[in-house]
C-alpha cells in the first residue's frame, strides 16, 4: 500500500519525537475515553439512585395516605358513635317527656273524676252549713282527713348476701387470694382520674376506660396499632390500675417492634395481675408470652425461655407455647436458626 513507512530526509531524533507525540496523543484519547465512561457510569448510578429515592418516597406517601385514611375512618366511626349516642339520648328524652305528659294527663283525668265524685257531697255539706251552722265545716274537715293516707310505718329490712363459691377444690383452695383479687379489681374500677386536659372535648360516656379499651381493641383488629396505643394511653391516664390495658398495649408495641416498651408493659401487667388466681391465669400467661417474645426478638433467649416456661406452668397443655419454648431451647443449644 505504502512504499515505505519511513519519512525521507528525517533523522532518528525527529522520528523519536514524532513517535512520543503520537503515544502521548493516544494516552490522552484513552484517558478521555476512560473519564467519559466513568462519567457515564456515575450518571447511570445517580439516575438509578434518583429512581430508587422516588420509589421509596412514593411508598412512604402511600403508607402515610393509608395511615391518614385509617385515622379518618376511626374519626368517622367515633363521630358516628357519638351521633348514635346523641340520637339515643334524644329518643330517651322524648320518651321521658311523652311519659311525663301521659302521667300528667292521667293525673288530670283522675282529679276530674274525683271532683265529679265529691261534687254532691260538697253541695250537701254547703246546704248543711247554711242550715245547721258549723256542722258543714266539721263534715268537710272529716272528708279531708279521710282523703289523706296514713303515715308509713317505720321498719328495717334485713338483707343477707349469698357467699361467693369458688370452683377450686377444697384441698387446693385459695379463697383468701381470690377474695383479695376481687377486692383489688373492685378498687381498680373505682380508681378514676378525670382531671386530664384530653377529656375536655369528650362526652361523659366517652370518659370510660372500658369504652376506650374496646375502641383500642377494634383499632388493633384493623392493624391501626398507633391509634390503638393512643386509645390505651388515654385509658391508662384515666385508670392506671387495669392490667388488661397494659397487656393490650404490649401487643401493639410488639407489632410495631417497640420491644423495650412491650417488655415494660408486660411487666406492669404481671405486677397488677396479683395475687395469681384462676381468674387471671389466662392474662398472666399472655403477659409472659408477650414479654418472652420481646426478649427473643432482642436475642435475649435465656430470659425469653424463662417467660415461656412460666407461661407453661400456668397452661401446660398449650401446644403453641410448648413448640415455641422448644424452638428457643434449640436456639440456645445452637441446633436451630435464630428468630
């Protein structure tokens, strides 16, 4: 193609300079190509990162919308319940007014009947009064005395209450503990604290820990755990002696992975569920299981196993608790994977 690859009339030094210049140009082009590839790779990574951030932002917005919808739904349910209560109260008020009106009407009719019955006697008494002086007045006074009922006799009524019978066998009887538990429950129901700013906007029937507990349970069933916790929080502010409020709030904290709070609430529930009797056995078992679950999720398997074993002492026939306790033992021994 070419007759020669060398340039005529050029010495070796010039050829060397030309060769070095060509090599430098090739290196520059290679460097520019490498930088262009790196810039393109960075642009692609930036684009991918922006796409991922956009997807995550959309997911967060979706979750926030779902939470807001649940909150609106719960608010609507509460407003509907308030409206139903107001309607029921209005109906009761109307019924009371109608009943009072009917009673007044009946009383008026009875008075008219009595007036018509006494009319001949009164006329006769007036005639006697004109003819016989004071005899008419004596007769009218006698009629008044006859119409007034005699005073009620004083007396006293003796009331005897049937003693409570407990189903426990006599050889295993824990009557004293059960009586103490019933007394403690009665005191817990009376321990109310109504001096709370949050209660200013609520109606009287809504200032009830049991109503708030039921509302929290319904919110928990719809997986609205934050709203359920708010309901339990307000109920606990009203009455901090009810163990089921702490037990149910511990379940919400478990769902939200608030493990330390779940342990704290379960421990508080166990503290209130004393003395241990048959009436609170199921609640104590659930408190041990929930605290044990929280311990295991914190990888404190020894403490978790202790709670599961305590639950099995209360209900030895519970297969689910038995299987979970066996899994925890295997994890401690290193024969099974962690939770």
